[in-house]
C-alpha cells in the first residue's frame, strides 16, 4: 500500500470526531460527497472498515477507534514538528490551546488586553496535554482541576454554570435550577460529552442531552437551546497556564498584561 497522505488522516479524524459527514465536511470546507468518497477510498486502500454507516448514524468500528487515536497522535506530532522548526527559525507565534466552547468570551477579553502580536488559537479537548507536549505555549484551564499539575499561570476570570436544555423543556422557562432539578431528566450527563460545540447544541436541541456547562456558550447558542443558571454550583475560575520551561516569544508580555488585577495560580506538584 502506498503511504497515506496527511489530508486523508485529517479527513478521517474530522469524521471520527463529529460522527457526521455533513458537519465534518463543513468544518473542513469541502462538500460531503468529496469527503464520503475520500473516506471510502481510504478504507479500500487499508483493507479495513473504519466506519459503520446507516441512513441515520455513523459509528466507529473497533478498527476505526484505533485509527482515530493514531491519527490524532500523528497529526499532533506533525504540528509539533512544524512548530519546533518554526521556533528554530524564530518564526513562530504564541499558541494558546482552548477547549471548544470554554471561556470564549473571557479569552477575547484577554487577547484584547494584549498589545503584542495576535496569538494563534488551537481548539482541543486536551488543552493541558497540548501544553505539555509542546503543541501549544499556553492553555485556558479550570482552576482546581488536575490539569494544572506542574503548570504556572494567572487567573483571567470566572464562568457561571448553566444547564443546557431544549428550548421547550419544562425547566427551560425557569429563572434558575438546581443540580437535583436536572439530574433526573432523560439524557442528563454530569460530564459534558467531548464533542464539538455544534454537535453538543444539536444533541440538546433534539432533546437527547441535558448537561451543565460554563456560561461562555450562551453567546453561541441556537434559538432551539435554552441556558438556565444553576444556583447550587460555584462559578468556575479560568486561568491562562503554561509550563515553567516554556520559552515562547510573547508569553512573558502576555502574562505581564494579565498580572494587573489577576491572581497568581499556584503550581501544583506533578
């Protein structure tokens, strides 16, 4: 078999993340038929079925889950190789890793305060991992989580918890709810699924998911989804964090611009 192209890995990873050809094609900026043909051709070349497709859903096979993980690893290593090469030539920009849908409003405020070159944003479900393996220089993380182990940073603000509900749900019209109010609802998940923000909203709008997230998602909600404040959960403090060994250009200036009025985040021993 000829060596696979990077484009093929990117195409399959997008479908594996979304489990929806239409949304994956939209994310990639290509048409759905082109993406479908590319993935089918990839399966033929490998001689392995990676996806089970029906008219209603797309699912990964066991082989597909293995290849998804391998694709993510390979693409991350490729990005890291590019960044290291750029750094060696003094051409890299500051890269900040962000979990999709987390702290977008706060991040915009942070970058507005920063007078240096505009950082590059990398959206990932493992922003702390992106910092540790060198794919990003800093990450927006929740204070108090295990993700902060061994990292330094500054607090940048808070997000209040909100329950995401279908717009016509019985609880959607309330001024506020408690965790107990939503725990018994069909589709309730205590931990937000690790999917893209669009898919998250689709699941809620279809009545298949009820979950609690940070209030930053409110600005990106469709009219078919309601966000109701959860009164018995504390706000989440977000911090911009980095490795003590990071020597990225622009990071000291960004940290200094946040230091005024911000609290230092204590480094947690690894």
